[in-house]
């Protein structure tokens, strides 16, 4: 079975394809995770600023 050139070629191409897709997926997932965490941080900072401004506005309105 391992002596046939067609099988060896198909097996080598399959292994190479799986490795390339796996490496690409790993890099892509880590990249997307970093982008997502940056977006979460940005939105939390925006929400914090908005709350801070609303507190100041409410405090000024109550004076």
C-alpha cells in the first residue's frame, strides 16, 4: 500500500494541507483574539467616559 506513488503523493499533499490550514487557523485565531480584546477595552473606556460625563451632568443639575 505504501509503495504506490499515487498514495504517497496524496498522503503528502493531505498532510501538508492539514498543517498549512492548522497553522493559518492558529495565527488567525490569535490575531482575531487580540483585535477583539482591543475592541472590548475601547468600548469599556467609552462606556466609562460616558458614565463619568453623566455623573458630572447629574451632579451639576442637582446643585
